């Protein structure tokens, strides 16, 4: 790396890590592709730095950069899965595996994978866009994303949140999917609004809306039955466009595997929280949380294997008092709230903090779908019971429990400009957390969703909050 202040510094993986990576298992994707640790190493050290230099750019304001912790072997696998997203989705689609836009969090991915499909969050569509052209830097990919978002706003409204970029990428033919299957009434007021855009698009897609009953409906028999029928229609619609066959027993088996994935990721969280010295930095910890909810096209069995490797590596780090790279001694522990956006993890770490959890992705790890009985009804009950999707006070009290478990010193609630729902509830959640958990809170509105470069204003506020807590 150059020491010149005006020259970009890029992350490199030292050769000493290679043998440790090669002792781990291969990755198997749902299209049958097998990737060995040696192939992962070759990609991450030779191919990816040339194709995706923005990911290796070590600037603090780089939101999409790789973790500095080159010794965290599990992190290399998560980074490989992220950087090969577009390549893998195109390969899967060429083999007849449909890609389904399923909106954000708040639901389990079991039904999609059981039916032989891959669900795409809007964030996954944005990753696809980033990886479309080789050799781009941070500024160039932000210019591309902004252009796509603006094309969507011209057709809809300037008041929509940046999630409109993912919808514009699909309607403009930048990204190809096989079906739109959004969950309505779930954490995001823009979902139904943006889906309407596709009705007037020049491109036509099969549409399957999943109506999510809200406000404590899990205890009402009609709501469970109604939502179960929605899930059954979803799977039937996917099976209409895929060559995969699926029985109820097959769905039950997929549920068992995803339950194990969620439990493993939650076990890692509780192990991490128990440590006196944080065993990973904020970026790597966040990757574990996301992967436990969404295997990103990895077969469930292989995803379980990766999480088991991660759990063992975290355990060894705790045993040997190894601190996550880039963390200060005794960092301030921050809990993050809000959908879609979070504090820039590199900014948090370098300012003397560490992110110990995020309410939306963390709530998904607590889902336990019953494995016996009617799988559609079991999925409905589990999805209707997700803590993040409950009435605001219930959600806030659940967040208080997680803050206490994670031993957080402060909470930051971030929401994207244009997000009517999260902006409306943020203050109430923060006030309840402040009263019940007894910790300082901060609410920040940002305009960083789908952007690669964090804004200086939000960075300064996060840094000032950490300094206050210290």
C-alpha cells in the first residue's frame, strides 16, 4: 500500500491466510455449482480486485467496502458470496432457476428456496447493478445508481425513498427477474406504491402480492389462515415458472434447514455478546446477521456449514482474546434500529465504537417455524410473530430486551429520507428505549440507501454520538 495521502489504498489478503481458508469446506449453490476454497482465494486475491476495485477501497466513507479483518476467514467467504452475486444469478437463471423480487426483510426465505427459486431483496438488485461493469470506482458506481434512481423518480415521484432505484433497474431492463412477489403492509409504505410502477412498465412480469395482516394478528385464526393461503399461492405461482417439483414434505425439510441456519446465526450473536473483547468488527458481524436470514443463493446445507465454521472461528477468537480488526480497546457498543440503512460500520469502528446488533435483521433470527403439521400455517404464524413487525410499543420493548442482551451503551435509529413508516415511528421507539433501557439514543435521517459513499453530515453525527458515550 502507498503511504501517499492522495493515493487510494486498497485492501490485500496476505498469503499466510490461504492455508487456513483451504482447510474449510467448499460452497455449493442451489444451481449445483461447487466452488472450492482455492477457487475462492483465486477470485478474492486476483480477479475481484481488478473487477471491483471499489470494494477494496479502504476509504472510511466507503459504505460497500470489504472488512479490514483479513484474518477472519469466514469473512472471506461472505465477501465472495457478495462479490459474485450478479455472476451467480445469471448462471442460475440460465439453468431455469427463477429470480423473485420479494422486497425487504420481515419474512422468511424458506418458501422461495423450497419452490426452487432465489428471492431478491432490493439491496440484492443494487448489488447486481454495482457488479455490471468491471473496474468502476466508488464515484462511478454512485453516478450509475443515481442515474437509475432518477429515471424511476421521473416516472413516479421525487418523494419515494431510494428503494425506487431497484424497481427502476428492473423496469428499465438493467436487471432481469421472473416474478414480482412483494409482501404488502410490511415495514415499508413504499412497497405497494413502487410495485404499481411495473403495471405501466413496457416490460411485463408475473405479479403475486402477499397481503400481510398487521397489528397482533398472529393470535387470530382467520389472519393465520388468510396469510397461509397467500403463501400457498406464492409457492404455486413460483412452481408455475420453474421445473422444480415440491411436496409438503419438501417444504418441511426446507423449513428445518432454514431453522437451523437462523439458530446458528443467533447462537453466534449470543456467543459474540458474551465476550469481553468483541471478536469481530462491525462489518463482519453484520454479514453474519444477514446471511443467517438469507443464504443468498447458497444451498441451505452449505449455508449451515459456513455458519458452523463461523461459529467455531468466533469461539476460537474469544478463547484466545482476539479482537476484531480496526476496533479500539473497549469500544462503545451501539445498537442500530431502522430498515434498510445503518451507521457506516467503518466510521463506527474508527470512531471508537462497534455495532452489536440491528433490530430488523436480528428479529429474523428469532423466527422458529414449527416443523410438524401444516407447513403453510406454520410459516404464517412464524412470519406474523416477527417482533420487528409488531405494533410500535411491542417492537420497542423487544428492542429493549436485545439492547440489554447485547450490553449496548447507546442506540442509533436511522431512517432513509422518503421512508414514511420508519420516520414516523423512530422517535417513539427511541423514547421507549431511552426510558426502559436507560441508554442515550439518537435519531438520524439520511440519504444513503443504495449509495456507496456515506455523507459527511451523518458520519459527523455518528462520531459525535460515540464521543459523547465515551
